[in-house]
């Protein structure tokens, strides 16, 4: 319920006194500060008794003779934000119409006086409840619908495809809620005139949807959703399915169960994702927070899932062979906690699985596997603005040889990873780095290679918010510098007979300097890459790339960009080298503000690699692209916006080694685009 002041003069409500405010008030009184008169401030009742609607104006009246006598200014504050500039000042007071609909719930409205000598007085305070109606706490719809009609008006020979194309789409979100319940939806629409471009053989389709309902501590969700958090048995991606759950009275716990597709499907015809027996999994998860405070929190969770997944039989020579159906089970236990003033994070997870790799009824029993992971991150609280803010972490993970989960089928198996990482920030400097070791073929099966991969990375960056004091550096502009070093080594400890051994080493160093001024941005960079193959299967090489680019912002309507890069690769043993030059130019212009704009892009790639031992090249590619965008009408309220676009693209490829491979093509299009904002109760008043 909204709390309104009485029609008579209310006593000003003062904020809770602190030692500082008491000392300040005493100092003001000793200094002879004038007393501030109480004001007659009133908030007009809402149009519907008991609450305000999201866009309903808030009207405040203030008696002219009740204003404080001292010089100063009045301020209207909503939830701690000054909205005076958005309110309408009238003779009798203020009228504030929300620029955006106010969120449902209680809001604080204050009328404040700030004197020129430091006096502060609260002239009025109101707690305002906002609802959609007496029966609904909230009701809103937000989204946009788009349609693009494209007609090719010119083309060179040999370019196929339809000249006309129509594509549409949209995204809609809605929510309706009461005091104890909430219903929400999330929809993604797609439409095309060419069925070959359809995502699921429908010209008009519901690509993605989610419907969710909540009542007290229970919830039910249908459609595309993230079933649970990412883990060893869950990849964390959305899946089509059905889930339900509830909050538990013990340890802030939650319980959920779900049934979803094992291999993701899209489109309306996929339904809820629970119809296909051989592409379905069922699972559940329990989560508890036995310890939760300002300094410490501990989460315990467990999950189990089982089901089937089907995929084509790639080992069969019959193209019409029935797909293979794999059956699997998996479970995990997770502990995730923050300790020592939430400065230390510890996460431990154990998982096991049983998976039928060759398919059901193919003669082999399912294989059992296990996996575990451990994460330790120390993130101390920064003691001051100039102090070093750092974080240090250790991670270890083992994925067993036969570990596989239906909900995380593409996770690597038969590997063990150990990693240390850090990052730090101090004033204008940042540092980060990591070192990782990965081992494969943990069972040391002599049919496969036993290899080890080591990877490291170090980086630092400097960013200055102000121009340097040195006059010469000031001419360059506001600086940003970065340096990154890294390397990877892959080496076999054992290579089975008949296989090529792994003995690779790569190194990379990159240095970049960027500068910016009011109308100019430019940067220079160089990176150096090396590849060494200890087996001599491929030649060692060195690549040095030098880059320069600049941008000129003539004003808010015109800007230009130009770039150049030289890639020089050498093969030391063969005494050979190749070069590639890359040029680019972009220009953007607004001829009529918010009405007519254009852009132009040009690129030139030149490759001189006639002596390359693997892939000889000597060619040049030139591409041009130009667009003219005319905004016929701006989208406003429920009125659609309309744009007309003229675009031209040209691509010229010239092969100096094999002349018949040269291609010169172009296309020109006229496109009409419209987009309709969908919003209720609306954004603009």
C-alpha cells in the first residue's frame, strides 16, 4: 500500500542521526545558521486507491509560503536518484511522469532542500507501491519484430541464387505476475521465403521458446533452457525440455527434475523435446547451502542423469542404415565454497559415468568411467585504491578414459590437466599469466600415443587515462601498451609403430602500442611466431607481422580508417621466404542526421609466396563494398521504422600463377527493412 502524508502540514522526516551529522548540526547552530521552516508538501492520491500504476504521474504540491527562507534549491529524488530535470515544475508544485515504466514494488520518493550554505532538509517522504492493477503485480511485453525484403538489381555472370529474398525474425519477452505467482515467456521467431535457408524445413518457425511459471517455492519451465549449471556431466548449454523444481526448507536447498533432448533440436516441430525415446534424457539435481553468511558460504550439490542419444552409423557402408543408439548414465557430487571473508574459493567435484560406446545391442557392455576436478582461487580483498589487486589460482582436472555423459558428450576424455594462473592490477598496470600441463592416454594403451602438452602465457598492459606529461609523448596521445608472450610444446613419450610422432614447439610474442586524441586514434603492433618440428615432417618457420592502422574522426558525422599489415614468413633450412601485404580503408558518413548515412570499405591483399614449399601462391584480391542507408521513418511507440538500403559489392581475384583461376564479380542490391518495437505498457509516456 502507498503511504500518503496527511492533508495537514506533516512533520519533516529526518534521516537517522550519526555522530557526524550531530557534529555538523551543532556546528551550524553555533555558526548562527537560520532555522528552516517546515513545509506543507503533499503527494496527490493515485488514480486507483492503494497503489500507483507503472506510468502514472506523481504529483507533489508545496505551499509557496512554506519554502525555506535561506537560499538554495529543491530536489526531487526517486529511489536515491535526482529526477528534478525530468519533472515538470508548476506553480503549485511538481509533476513527474516516469520516462520508463516503474518496476513493480515499493519506491521511495523524497522532496529535498539543499541550501547554499550546506543546509539539508527533507520536506517530504513517501513510500509508493507500484502495481499493474489490483489483481496483477506486474504485466509487461518487450521485443521487436524485423522484416527485410532484398532485390538484386545487378550482377556479373556466374553468380547464382535467387534475386529476391525475404527474411524476418523477432524476439518477444513477456511477464505477468501476482503476489505469489509469475508467468513468463521468451520467444525467438524466424521467417524466410527460401525453404533451403530454413533452420528446420519451415519457412515460418519458432526457433526457440521458453515458458516458465512460478508459484510460491515451486516452478515449472517448458522449452529451451539451461537445465543446471555447467559441470563435468553438464556442458551448460540450453536444451529443449521440461523441468520442474522447488525450494526446500532445509539449508536453503532446491530440488529439480528434468526431461530433455540429448542432442539439441530447434524449431516448432521439435515440440518439447521429450517425444523421441532414443534422443531423451532424464535427470535431477539437489542443491543445499548449509553455511551462508557475510564471510563464508558453502554449497553442496548432487546430480544424476540417464537416457539415450542416437547418431548416424558412420561405420556402415549402407547410407540408409539405422542410426546407432547409445545409452548412458552419469552422476556427480560438488562442493563449492567461499572462506576467509570470501577471499578463498574451493571447488571440488567427483563424477562417474556408464556409457555404451558401440551402441545398444552391438555385442559389448557399457564402459564405466570417472572424472574429478579441483579448483582453488585466492582473491584477497584490496585494502586501498592504490594497493595491488591480485588473484592466484590452481586447477586440476582428470577425465577418465571411458568417462562420457549424455549432457556433455564432447568433453575431452582420457586426459589430465594441471594449471596455475594469476592476474593482478595496480593503478594503470595489469598482469596475467598461466602455466598448464596436459597428459593423454592415461591408461598407457600401447595402441595409441602417450603425449604431453605444456602451455604458458604471460601478459602485461598499461593504460593511462590522461595525456603524458612529456611534451613529445603528449603529441602521440593517450597511450595504451600491451605485451604478450606465450608458447606451446607437444611431445610424445611413446609413439606406436606406423604413426607419426608429435614433437612440436611454438612460440609467440606480441607488442602493441595504441594512442588516442580527440579526433585521432592510431596504433602500431608487431608479433613474432615460430614453429619447430623435431620430427622434420614439416619445415621450421618464422613469421613476423607488422601492423599499422589509424582512425580519423573528423566530427560526429564523418570518420575514416586506414590499415596496413605485412606478414613475412621465412623457412631457415630451405632459405626461402614469403610475403603478404594487407591494406584496408573504411569511411563512414552521415549526410543527413538520423536520416541518410553511407559507408565505403576497400581491401587489398597481396600474396607473394611462389617459393612456398607447401602451397605456392602469387595472387592479389581486391574487394569493394559501399552502402547508402536512408531512414524513411524512425520507429516510435507502436509505429514501425522503415529503412531503404542500396548496397554494391565487388570482388576481384587475380591469380598470377594460374590465370584461369582469376575471378571478377559484382552484385548490387536494394533492400527494404522494417522493424516494429513491441512494448507494453510502453517506454515513452
